[in-house]
C-alpha cells in the first residue's frame, strides 16, 4: 500500500505479507489507517494505491485494487442525487485534506 500526496512526493508505504491458500478467497479485506498531515493554508490531495505482488514461480506478476467499499454516504451535489454506502469500482482512492 502506498499513500502519497499528489502535490508533493514521496509518500508513506505500508506492507502486509501473507500467503493465500491454493484456492484464494474472492475478497480480501485490508483495512488501512493513516494520520493525515496538517495541510496548513493549502488543501492536500492524498492518493492511496493498493497493490499485490504475486510471486508464482512460473510467472510472477502484480495486481492492484480496483474495487473498494465506501462506508459513508456522499451528499447530493449539483443535481446529482446522494450516493449511499457501497462498492466503488475502477476509481482511485483519493482524499482531500483541508483545514477548518
């Protein structure tokens, strides 16, 4: 997992290791926590990339998360109705951090 600021790199990385059984589960839950830095005057856009390194001796490869569960409700905006909690597909994990 890599957490980085889109405006100022480098970011923070976290690693979880493990081995799947011969028949891997369809879903793997990987909760993550990071402490957002105080952005100061300018907002800070954070992007999280979740990847997996598959170490098959015959053909190593990598994968990345494209489906994530969003646990909160997104409010309505500009005529677009609100979105309840649920799965998001093919979207980057981005967070805008700003001072109140």
